[in-house]
């Protein structure tokens, strides 16, 4: 199983495709911040998964996982900019 990784706005994202029970593909993603300490503004690392819907191939599942994780990073940055945690 191939893990897809990228850096996005200073955060590391890694996505792992997972085969579900219906021969479709779901994903799990992990968001980290290199060099962040445990007492930072956000509790990192963040790990989430999608187990509903399913995708036809592991590559599509990884692409979908990257998009969801990027959105979460954007939301996290918006919350930090507004002073909320």
C-alpha cells in the first residue's frame, strides 16, 4: 500500500489508502507540523479517516484524502489567525 505525502502551508500531510469491505477504497490521513512542540496552538498530530462512500482506486482515495486534509489545514490556520483554538 502506497502512502502519499506532501507539505502544505508548513504542515506535513500523509494519506494512506485502505480497502474497505465492499472492494472500494477509503483513506486515513495524518497532519503534522515539523518542529512544533506538544504545547503548541493545536494538538498535533491529527489523524482522521474516511470510511464512508469509498473510491474506485487507491490513487483516487489518496487524492481525496489530500483534499480533505488541505481543507482541515486551511480551517486550522483560519482559526489560529482569528485567535480561536
